[in-house]
C-alpha cells in the first residue's frame, strides 16, 4: 500500500487523494473489482478530513474509475492504465468558464423543474421538501462547523433540488438531472462557502418552496432563477477576484478560497 500522503501547497487536498488512488490502481495495489478502503480509512491514510475524500471519490466515480452502485462500498472498475490517465484530465482543468457554463445549465434545468413542480407537486412532495428546509435550518444551527457538517449541509441542499426536480414529475428531466448530477456537483461545490450554505441561501430555498406550495408556477420559476442568478453573480465576482482563468479546485473547509452558497 502507498505511504500516507500529507497534502500541502494551498490546501488542494482532493487532488492529492485522486493522484494517490490513481497511483494505487496503476501499481496494482488496488485491482479491478476490488473494494477500496472506507472514507474513514482513506482520511486517516492521507492525513486529510473526509470532505476531500468524498470529493475525490465522486470525481473518480463520475470519470468511470470507481463504482459505488453495488450498495456495499466503492469498487475499482475494469479500466486500463491508458483510460485511467485520460479520464482524469477533466477535474484537473476545471476553469472559470467551465464553472459558469455548468451554473447556466443548472439555472435552465432547475427553473424548468420549479415551474412544473408548482403545477404537479403532490402532498408527499411538499412534505419531503419541507423536511429538507427543516433539516437545513437545524444543520446550520450546529455549534461548530466541521468538515462533516459542511458536507451534510451540501447534501441537504442537493436533496432539496433533487426532490424539486422529481416534483416536476417529468421522467426525462429527472433522468437527465440524475445522470448529470456528478458533473453539476462540480459547480455546486464551488458555490458552497466554508460554513456550508448561508442563511440567505436557506431563505432563498424557502421562497422557492413557498411558491411551489402556493402552486405559483411562474413565481417558482422566477424564485429559482433569482436564487441561482445571485449565485452566478457571486461566483463570477469571486472568480474575477481570484484571477481564476487558471485551473480551479473545489471549495472545502480545507481550501481558504471559498465561494458563496447555493
């Protein structure tokens, strides 16, 4: 097994995890079909928190290197060394333009979803969405914000948007959104700040939810567009301040370059 690696150079921890797992596969320490160590074991091994471990695993799964569909862990897929290196180019070269394009795609998909969710939502949909709002507020009240809590806030926010898309009851939209989730999540990670999501973001989620409850389709679409447009403005401003035409890295509690939440 590889020697535990401590990240440095600006806190780009998830890159080190990706490179380390890639090296373990190419050296044969992790073989095709083999289950990889747990998040906790990997965090201890690489001397980082579990947040960059999750980010790295999600990117590797999206790129087709890992597979977590079995439900009992994450496994190495049947992949050649040539494929391995080719598939890892995307996450290492995510630029400001790519992030803005991804956010534009989110706005289009989720505004469409909000419009039809307001028309078609069921009582079960409303109850599920309401629960995510409650969970979001409770998580935000936590006395301290560590890596796991930041991840929890991200996951609750994603669950709200995912449930909203499902509430549109459009099978094609749901399929497209689910299949694009890992790619969209690259954008979402850059629009989440060091405390997970802001109170303003929670209020924006509540505004969208209220329009859906009221069956105000146009209002729900506008509320979603306004929420994600605010995220886009904040993202654009922060990227400009950072001179972000250079390759970027996703925000986490390990990275001081944090962006406002969405």
